[in-house]
């Protein structure tokens, strides 16, 4: 009596096996790239360099540097705005680096697989 369904020889067909290996390789590469990104730092400045914010690839702020001339007790709102602008720019830079890694891994398919 003949077997029904399944694959001849009981294993995966060659193409499916190759796709699985490619997916596993892609996953390892993505994990390595993600770890590398997490160690990178992104620095952004605002107010002509008066405020500088550093973030990691994990999107954690690790440093805020203020020049003395930007610290004006009568204009705290300006300082708040400059810190916010520099922090948002540094976070945007980290996001762009992450998107670049994803595009490399997926071939620009927006996170999908090429099949």
C-alpha cells in the first residue's frame, strides 16, 4: 500500500530545507547586527552645540552635556526645548541605523521573507 502525503523519503524537499537554512542564517545575522547596534552611540546637538545628547542603540540616554551659556535661570523653557530637540534627533539617528540593518537583512522587503 502506498503512503499518502508527506515527502518522499520522509524528509523536507531540498528547496524547503535550503529556505530553512537561509532563514536560520538570516536570524543569526540579525541577532549579531542587533547586538552590534546596541553598543553604538549616537550623538546629536542642538542650539549650535550648546546642548549635546548621547543615546545608545538600545535607545537609552547615556549622556547630556550643557554649555554654561545655555543655562539661564530666566529661560528654562529654552533649555528644555534644546534638550528635547537633541534627544529626539539622537533617537531618530538610532532608529535610522536600526532600519538600515533591517533593510540589509530583508533586502528592502519591509521585514518580509523573499518567498
